[in-house]
C-alpha cells in the first residue's frame, strides 16, 4: 500500500523545457572565467575581458536556451542580451569621459591661483620653465570664467523674457491661429539650427550693422540667445499647457482680468517647471564653443565689458589651449590648464542640471491633499 | 465711491490686458523676425563669395569646388555617427522602456541624459586625448586585415585622428538625443496592444517586434533624422579630433573635413572674402540641416494625426 502512495515527481508540461532560475548566473560565471583565460593567452586588459565575456555569455545563454527551450525563447534571450548590452555600451563613453576629465583635470584645478588668475602675460617661456625646471604652473581661467558668466547671464537676460512671453502667447493667446502655428513651426526649426550657424548669424548681423570684424561678448550673447530661446519656449510651453484649466476658469469667474490671471495664477502654478526648464537651457548654452569662437574671439586678459573687445570663455579657452598650446614645444602645461577648465565646466553644467531638479522639487505647487 | 473704484480698476485692467497681450505677441513675432534675420544676414554676407570670380576663393576654382568636398565630408562623418548610434540608441531606449525594472527606469534615463549634458568641447578633448590614442591600434588592424575595402585602405593614421574617430565621438553625442526621443515613443505604445500580444503567448521580444516597433517606426525615423541634424552641425568634436585634409575614401587615414569644423578652424583669423566664403559655407550647412529637420518634424506631425495615441 505504502509503495503506491510514494509521490512520483513529474515535471508539469507547463514548466517543462525551462532553464533553471540560476542559469544566467551560471553562464555569467563560466563566461567570465573563460574570458579571463582567453585574454590571458593574448594579453590581458579589462576592456577586452568585458567584451569577450559578454560575447561568451550571450552565446552560452542563447545556445543553452536553444537546446532546452526552443527557438522562440532563444530569440527572446538573444534580444534581451543585445538590449542590455546596448545600454552597457552606452555607459562606457559616459564613464570614460568623466574619468578622463577627473584624472586630467584635478591637477590643473588644484594649482594655486588657477581660479583667480588670468592668462595675461603668461607666455611659452613660463611653460617651458615649468616643464624643464619644475617651476609652478602659471596662468589660470579667471578671465574665461568671467567671460562665460557674463556672456551666459546676458544671453539669459535676452532669452528668458522673449522665450517666456512667446510661450505665454502660444498657450494663452494663440488659440491655434495661423501666427501661433507659424511660431510653433519656426521654434521647432530654430531648435535644429547648428550652433555654429547661430554664431555666424550673430557675427554676420553685427558685421552688417555695426561694422566688419565686430567681435564682443554681446555678439556671443546674441548667438547663444538664438540657441536658447527655442529651448525656453518649448519647455515653458509644455509647463503652461499642463496648468489645469479649472484654475483659469476659477480666476475668471472671480472677475480677474486675463493678464492678472496669467501673472498671479497660471505662472505661479507652472513656475517650478519653467524655472527648471530655464536652468536646463542655461546648462545647454554654457558649454557651447563654436558660436562664441566666431563671435567673441578669444582673449588672454580679463575683459569685463561685454560691449567692447574680444572675450574669453571656458569652452574657447579649452579649445585654444588644446589646439594652440601656449608653448608649442611643451604642450603639457597648456593641456593641464585645458583639462582643469574642462573639469570646472563639467562641474558647472552638472550643478545646473542638479539645480534644475532641485528647483522643480522646491517650487512644485503644493497639492494640499 | 464703489462704482468709481470699480470703473477705475476696470480701466487699469483693460490697458494691462492690452499691454500684456501685445508684449506676448511682440515676443512671438520677434522670434519670426530673428529667424528671418538669420536667413537674410547669412545670405547678404554670403553673396560676395557666391558671385566672386573663381580664382579669388580658397582653392582658386570657385565656391562650389571649395564646398563640395566639405559637404561630402560632413555627410561621411554624420553617416558614421548614425550607423553606430542608431542601433545602440534603440537598444538603450528599449532597455529603459521595456526591460529595466520599473523603479530604476527613470534613474537610468537620467544617466543617459547626462551624456547630453556634457559640453561638446569636452567630448572633443576626450576624443583627441583618449579615444584617438586608444583606438589607433585597431585602425592598424583594420588596415592590415580589411585593407581591400576602400574605406579601410591603409596606411592607417598613426595618431588616430581620423574621420572614423570623429564619427565615433559624434555617435556618442547624438546617442542621447535619439535615445530620449525613441524612448518617449516606445512608452506611448498602446498598453492594450502589448498585453494582447503577451496574452497570446508571445515572448517579450515577440511582443516588442509585433507591437512596439511597428508602432514606433515613424518616431524612430524622425528621431534618427533629428540626430542627423545634430551630427551635421556639430563642430567642436570634429574640429578637435580630426586632423583634416583633402577628401579621401579611406576612413582611417588623415583627411576629410566637415563644414562646421572648417568654419570654426578658420573663422577667428579670417578676413576679407574668406569671411564671406565661410559664411556661405555656413549657409549651405544651414540649408542642409533645415531640410533634414523639416522632414523629421513633418514625419512626427503626420504621425501624430494618425496614431490616435494622444
């Protein structure tokens, strides 16, 4: 009697032909070991190990799945591997860029006076001395930092009113008129203008109006505005659109004028999104190089006047220090300064991005419930 | 008394209304004027180069002989960028929209967006200081083993500062743009389609192939076109990475040049007719990117009307 009651372990038809749960881990371990072994034969490096192991892992898992589970599941596994692989590949340049900038930029940034001196009077002779006799690295990015801040602030002062008012027109007054549709279309077109063309436009306009060869910080600010306005319009428009219509109707019902409604009800509701959109727009233009290069030139001295004279900025400083080192025979000090400036620029951009998120969170309208 | 204050406030409110709506209208019109100005000023400043006798232009054979190698070079660099970036971007977008755990997805999307936040000049510096050095051995390998293909004809550049390196850097730069656009489109796939496919027993990949990709195809095309627009106009990466030269078919030799990089490298020191020539080159670039972007936008708007997703 007892013998007949012994449960017979039989795999259900539903779970038949499945890989065990631990299958990916087993294949991963095998692939890593095999990969290391193969790389050990031809010379080990971490990047190659990753690539070889990934290929082995994919082949192993898909092959196993093909044998046990059949073609359809194997294809699914292959697609999953490829998609995850694509994501990992996309991360490689991100970390590589950040790592390169950190490693190369920190020594430059930590030089005394790097943030507080300009390149005024720093010649190749000093750089040769730095390399040959170990003299301290001279010169810094103060003038470029000043230039970037001044140009960006001026560009923001031009772009934000124009962009914000346009967004208000599109959302509150446009009502799908031909003009509103034309503006929407051309704002889209503007987002696609290559940055160097924006720079050329500002240069061409000032050459024609003020005089040939006009290169000042203000021209650069106009060029950056051409790039910044469409971003501000787009983000503000999206934010104004999601303000609930009930709020506007409630204000109108209380007899509030349309412009007061917009200023006191609509804008405060959307302000968090608008402010973070503007911050992101600033982050976008602060790193633009090409338009500044053709509109403000590059300078080695401090120039606090945006309306006259060439002006340095962080991106053009990086560009010129790499392409035309201060001392052509010893480019190392120049590249150290360039990387230091690149690190400062990345920190600025990341802070602005972070700031945009914080602004969005802090100024978000209180829901009350 | 109440009536007067009411009328008063009404008067103030009315003029406020008028001033405010006029201000918004003016801002909107200003944008149209600016864009018109872009075209107008570029044309005015470019005209001298277009009508100048051929021997005055750099190269001595007229503007069009000067510009066409640059146009081809620009297209080569952009096509390399797209060939590399498109499959990876679609993979990343699928990963974030359909594969990654829901809680991680938005954070991972933000990480990819960080790629877009890094300034182009930093990419250029990275390309010339890191990528070109690391990648030049593989160019030697390509020249040795694939040299029978015209695009990999040796001898490979020793510095790695070639159009292929520039294209790879451009690929990294357009990747976040294509990713974020396609991700949005994939997320708009009607949930019912996806669930219907899964309910019929489709695996995840079959579900994606049958519902997500067909639904997203116009979106993918336009995202790639917008990425192309960005790659065409990208300046700094190419200006720093590529050691330019005459037009060559080989991607791993020194040579080729793009319009944007040509302008950036020469404009600061240019004077006289050279300025006009470079502005004319900028005009050509503007027209090309404008065409690409308008086609992309056209696809998006047409798709919006028929999709029923919104």
